[in-house]
C-alpha cells in the first residue's frame, strides 16, 4: 500500500502500515475528545521525526485552546507570573514599554515618557521581533514583557519593525534597563490659569488614590476644569476603574454591569454617595491605544453626559478577565464576562471568526455593521453606539508618523547630540526657559535643520519631511533640549504646551453644558 510517488496516497499508506485507526465517526463526548488528544500526543512522542519536549507541546495546546475562545484569554507560566510580581514590587528594571499583540508580534502600545525606550526613539506601533539574540515572533506580549525585565543597568538589545508588515523597516536599539517610577498618574500640571491636566497611564489598585490626590492638588493650584488623559492607557484593574468613575459621578449612578454565563460574575456597580469631583467640568482624551478599563471609564462618563470625549476611537475591548490559578502555580487569565455601559452598550468589537492578528489589526476602528446598528441614548438623549470601541464626541486627526530613520538616528545619539549642544547655549535663567518653550521657529532652525543634515550625511537616508513631520521632530528635540538645560519639569511643560489634542480641548470648556446636553454641534 505504500506508494513511491508523492501525494496523499503515501500518507494514507503509512497510516495503514502503522496500524493507526482511521476515524469513522465524529467524536462527541468530552472523554472521547480527551482520549483523542492523548492519542495524538502518544503518536507524536513515539513517531515524530525529532525528539519532542512534551511539556512544550502541552503548553502550546493550552494556549491554542484559549486563543480559540477569544483574543484575550491567555496562559501565564509561574515563572513569568513571578517576574511580573517582582516588577510590581519594584525589584526589577525595564525599558519602559507596554505591549499588545499584532501581526504575530508584540506591538508597542505605549512608551513611558523619559524611559530608556523613549530616549532611544521607540514609538507606539513598533513591533518587537527580537530580544537580544532570541526571536519573540508569535510569543504572547506578556511573555515578551517578562523578557524585557532584569537588573538595573543591564543592557538590552531590542530589534523592531516599523511600517508595513509586508515590507517593514527594521532597526535595533540598545538600552539600559532602569528602575522607573511605578506611579500611574503623572504629576498634575496647569495648562492655563483655569485648566488642570493629569494623565492616567494604567489602572492599578493605587490609581484611584493617586488620581484623587492629583486632582485635589490641581484644585489647590487654581484649576476650575480638568483634562483627563487616557491616551495609550491599556486598562488594568476593573475595581480601580469603578472607584475612579465614582469620584466623578453623583449618588446612585450606574458605573457598569456585566453579562456572562454565570450571573454571579460581578454585581451591578452603582455609586454610593456623590463623588468628590462631581461638579468639575471634564474633558477626557482618548485614542486607539485606550483599551479595556480606560474605554469603559470613557464610555460610562459619556453615557452619563459627565465628560466630553475628545480624540480618536478607542481600542474596542470590554471583556472581564479573571486570574484562575492552577495546581502547578501557572495562571489562566480567562474571559468570564462582557462589560456593559450604563446605556446598554457592549463596546467590545466582534472577534468570532477572526484570527487574533486580524482582530487586533482592527483596533480603533468601528465594529461590524450589524453590531453598530443599535442606537443607545445618554442621560441627556445624545445618540451613541456600541460594537466597536467608544467613538469620541470630538474626533481629532492622527499626527505625523515618526519614520524609522528618526529612531535609528536617535539610537545612535544624533538627536541627543544636537539637542544637548543647543541646550548648552541656552541661559539657565527663567526668562530664557519661557522663551524657549514657545519658540517653535528656533526649534526648526537650530535643531531640525542640523539634525536632518546629520541623518542624510551619516545614515545616507533621504530624510524627507512634510511640514507636520518637521514640526513633530522639532517638538521632540526641543523637549530634549529643555530637559538637558532646565530639567524634567521644563520638558513636560513643553510637551504639554504643544499637545494638539490638549490645545483643541481648551476652547470647548465654555461650551460643555450645551455640547453635553446635545444642543450644540461639536467641531
């Protein structure tokens, strides 16, 4: 029966020659399915062309099983779990990256300001393909994040791809791991005499207290209105989100409820007592990197007409995961419910029938038409829709994309050298600081022009720049010069003062009552 030609016949002949049974009917019971799995594993161990690691095969089977459920259920080994626990305690250093999966690679969701990766020119959207000498393509982002952790000062070389998946630009950076501040709320800052600004980077158990302290400090600085920045916030602890929402909502407001197979998954979350900041005018910034708890918070505040949402459509994830421990110390993060906003919206994008990479590639886009047809109403009657993230009340355009040659030049020190040489010529006096933070013309002539000349000469890159890209590069280089001359406060002041989304929010505050009542038309 074994045929000499290639094709299906040789497989069939070998199967009969080995005496393997040919299934005649579909297996139906769980016991029979487990028997089938055990049989396949036994055949692989006995007959596969190379020796096999059974533990690796079983883990791959578990991961495949979980990924077939939804894109967010996952399996975490005890070793990786312990590394993240040590990182939470502040025992391990890092490059300052938050990751998500995309196109078979770990994609950079957020870059921590001032961290080693930010200084090397890494940008959100970059895809990690190697860590030191090991490929990480196909690994879960949490496993990749674990590989990025280590002792303070140790060197780490990370290879990235940027741009098209079909024809990407590839570059590598070498960074030193650093012990970064685990505070998830940035230092409160005043944008103008009336407006406070604070960024929430992740939802963790300490986040509600940190955010409340920051808003109180802003009030003490004279803030009468608040910009809350959730851009790039990947989510986190659901209870932290509920506590934060409660601070901005009146007594008896629903924050969220869940729908799942088990009705006891999570009781309906309702505020008990008025929040401390119920009357504070609020604009929330959001983008495609705002995921999970951050878009749930935005959706809840939008449903209650409590805040104007400005920016770009959020990621589209509103599933609740529970960490379920296994006997061997490993952990299964399993989706146990869908989260529903007060108006009844399910903002989770559809994932049935989509591969994980295909699903993640749709981040920040609207959901399937059949999922977005239903219209829900906010407390004041404004129409909102679900099925594909949270759509902002005021949509802002994307900024100019940073090209790969900028990151290569930054990693080689060209950007830092130009910025630091200009910083050395600036006076340390306060008037010079004030003038520099507003002098965009000087940023272009003194920073961008010589930087581009170095890039073209040393890298051989054409380094073509649109006006928007020149402006963005000038902003980044000017911020570096400000940091070198006057410190981190000057850097933050420059970045915040030139943030296009923040500047677009300021003139909307006087119109908030009419916009949130549905009687005004947002630009």
